């Protein structure tokens, strides 16, 4: 947790930190044409989303470079970098 606090603190100091939240393990998925409900947690999934963090960046390349500092990589995790729709 100290590494996470340090990384997020550095982003905040640089005015690059936006909103973000940890996500709970449970959830519900609507699936298929019948919109069937599937209730979580979804432990059998190969990949899960544990949370999200909005990074303020001038470009997608800058956001990618910022994401390289995320502590999740030390535990084998991954980061998905996306550009918000309102930037288009």
C-alpha cells in the first residue's frame, strides 16, 4: 500500500490525478439478447478489474508513460489505458 500511496501522491503533486475508485468483488452482468442476469463475484475469470484511476494527460502517449509507474506491475498485474470519449 505504501507504494500505491507514493505513486498516487506523486501524481497528485504533479496535478495529474483525477478520480478513481477500488471496485468491490461482486457485481452483476447483463448478457445476451435476453439480458440474463449473472451475479458475481466472478472468481473464475482470467482477468478482473480491481478498480480504476483517471490520469490527467495531454496525450495518450503521456498517459501510457504515466501508467508505467503503477505499482500493480510488481504483482504481475496489468493496466489498460484508454482515452475518454470526450477527447475525440
